[in-house]
C-alpha cells in the first residue's frame, strides 16, 4: 500500500492551483467546524487562499497526491517548516497523509535539515504525534469578534536512530 501511495505523489504544477485550493477549503469546511469557532474556520480558509498556496509552492516544495487526475492530498515544505498538509476527508485514515508527511521529511533530510517544525491544528495534533512529532507548546492567534484560533507548535528530529 505504501508503495502504491508513493507512486501517486508528484510535484505541484501551477495548473493544480484551483483543485488544490478546493481540496484545502473542502477539508477545512468539513473537519474544522467541530473543533473551531466560525471565525477561526473563516481565518483558515482566508489564510489558505490561492496566492498563499502559489507563494509557498514557489518558495519551497509542494507535492500533491494525484489519483486518476484528482488531487486527494497535498503538503508543502519551506526550509524547516512543513505546511498545508491536507487530505480529502473521504480519503483520510488510509495512509495518504502519513505518506505525504514522510515524503516532505525525506526532502528536508536531503537538504540537510535535522529538525522539522509545523503548526498543528486541533484536529491534526494526534495525527502528527503518531508520526513522531512532539509538542513544543500551545499557541493561538486572535481572529474576528475577540475569538481566537488555538493550535500547537510541534517538531520532529529527523536524525533519531542514526
């Protein structure tokens, strides 16, 4: 299964932008309302707009999981930071997210990165813990109407066991 998933991962292309944005927004709209207030969900959607997706892809490396010309997952790495890991909600818990993160970690290690960092949303914290990430601490950002968006700063040492 891991090899099959790996064969579905490819580099982001500019032509993927609309589909990737739709995937990210669908995932946020499906997975976040049970854990976040409306203002925080809106912040996430605005934060992951087309311009940000394209800027991050140009600054770092973005990969997509493409099955039969349908983007089911994505992730980006910029320097030591993993960002924007999303898997279509109907395809979660099938190993796609794990493989995307592993591919990003491999890319980081090839660039000499020893420790990767990320910001984990409330719904994704357990996922990252299962992949060996440790929590540095809680964090939050103010959003509309005096509300806040809570998340976790996490990291993983890529050199463990070497």
